[in-house]
C-alpha cells in the first residue's frame, strides 16, 4: 500500500460517445471509471471512450528530502550520509508504453543520491522527467519507489536492468498497447488494468528487495485527464520523505 497516495484510478475520465448520449441521455452523467464499472453490464461494450486532456501535460520529480522518520529505523551513527535512489514508472491510456526511470544500462553514480536527513535535493531545471509532455487519455498514473542502496554497484546495475525488463514485458504494458486499438473502454478493461498495475508494483518490489536494498517510501499518484492542470510544484509528505513533483 502506498505511503503517499494522491487521487484514484477510479476517477479517470470517460465519456459516452455522442451517438450513445443521443440514444440514452442518462449516460451523460457517467464520467469516471468508478461510474462506468457500475453500468457497464447494461450498455454496449463500445459505448464509452476515454477523455483526452485539452492541454499537454508532463510531470517531473523536482525535490527529495529525508525526514526524521527515516532516522527512526535506519539511523547511521558514524556516516550520516545515505545513498538513495528511486525507481519510477508512469503511464496514461493513450497506448504509449510505460515511461521508466532510471531504465537500463545506467551509471549508478548518475542515479544514486547522497543525502542527509533534513537536507533537500533539488534537481535542476524542471526536474527529472517522469511523464513526457503530451495530451493525456483517461489520466496519468505515477508510481515512485524510494530505496536506500546497499552500495553494491554491480548488483545495482542488474537490479535496474531487471526492473526495466519487468516493466517492458509486463501485462500492464501489453494492455496499454492493446487499449489504443479498442473501439471503446469497458468495466472489464478497467479491472484488468487495475490488477496488472498492482501486480507490476509487486514484481518491482520483489526485484529490489532481493538486491538487498532498504525500502523507504512509495508515492502513488493519479491525475484524471478532465481535471484542471495546475502547473507548478506539489509537495507530498510520506513516512520517511518529502517529495515535490513539478507539473508542467
């Protein structure tokens, strides 16, 4: 379960097609995944479509700060500097593959962050891009897992490669490519996506735990495509960290 959670996939945006709304005006009120799941048995499978955002949207990680909660269960007496890294994956329902950070074939020195409790790491520019700028279908999902590295560079590289490979070959990635070919979105499709998303998070956690790293925090964010996109930084407090995301 996410320690930092924003929104819900149940609020992702759908709309009845124009021909369907003309024939069944009461379906105009069905605007979210949650509402569609309630009526999907009573409508034709291609009656609804995903809502595309009116503007292009992107998300980056701008800041990380460790809090006292981190010290509580991983306190370092002789070396107060912690070696952190994060794994992130983000997607919408446009049919594009999952966006992965840091990916594979990376240099550990480029992604492992030395940081002390209370200090803020501010990433330059707009921050580390997690979701590339584009029109969004349905909504944006972002998951960030924050870990403390065991400092084994060789195993770290393999863990990142295995994580990227798991994401690319995941059922979720496969479903995202197929949904763009569908003539509509259904309650059954939504359930498959939810289940595949949960399973992918579980698999990634297993890979990183097997690497001997210590789990710090998990961020899980959902941003529906029909919501106003307020640009700028949003700050989220977890059990052991504070994250700032830059929406632009």
